[in-house]
């Protein structure tokens, strides 16, 4: 959920759990609308993918 904080989003676990199992496009469309984000859905999806790629390359 740190990723959402970086976007200026305060999201609790209950809301986050509501997105589990949802396609990225649908999830980001809802988040963009709910939080009035400037980024396009495509940009948000690319940013999410880069975050996961970075995590896979890290030692975590």
C-alpha cells in the first residue's frame, strides 16, 4: 500500500481488499475516478508494472 501513498492516496485495507481480483484497468479506472488523479489509466498501469518489475529485481 506504500505505492498508493506515493500517489497521494490514503487507502485503508478494506478498500484495498475490494480491488483484489479485479483487472488492473478496472481497478485503476475506479481509483483514478475516486481520487481525481491526473495520470491516465494507462500511465498508472505502466507505473504499477514498473514497480513490480523493480521488486522482482530487488533482494527483497
